[in-house]
C-alpha cells in the first residue's frame, strides 16, 4: 500500500486549499480512509474519515469548513479546506486500512481508530 499526499502550501487566513492523496497497491474502494494532522508540539488528531460506502465524519474543529471525498476511479482521496484559520497550520497526512464501516469514524474530538498505512505528509501553513 502506498499513499502520496500533495496540495499543501501557504495560504492566508480565510483562504482555501485542496489536498490530494493518491493511493496504490490495494483495493482502494473497500478501505476506510482518513485525513489527520499534527502541529508542532501537539499530538496527531483526526480531521475527517470516509468509509467504503462514502459515509463521512469530521472533527468539530473542521466541521462545516472541510470536506473529505474520494474518487474510486482515480484511487484518490481529497480534502477540500475552506475558511482556513491559523490554527489549521499542521502537517497533514492521509491514511488507509481495512477498518469495519462502524469503526471508520473520526470523532468530534478528533479521535480515530488505528490505521496501518500512512502517507508521508504535506505541510499546510495558514497566516
């Protein structure tokens, strides 16, 4: 399994970015996938998850501003980030695993199940 993120960068507060995660090496459509972030000095937190049927969940900190989606034909996961805030500054990672749909959830507080496959990350900086 290989996951490669792209789309990070620097943006002013209120701006938008779209992250992509290109996946290969597995049956993409059947996996639980998610986006996560880690700011310097902080623990990694869940941002959003999408299960094999396309059901989504979000941490409260991003709900209403971020949208997770996937294109099964392109084996690509996306995170559309709007109304960005300085506190969104972090390294963003995508992850995937065969997690049952009932467990494929990012909670309101950013908790998430164990994922076995991770990308290398892409930096997002909001000023």
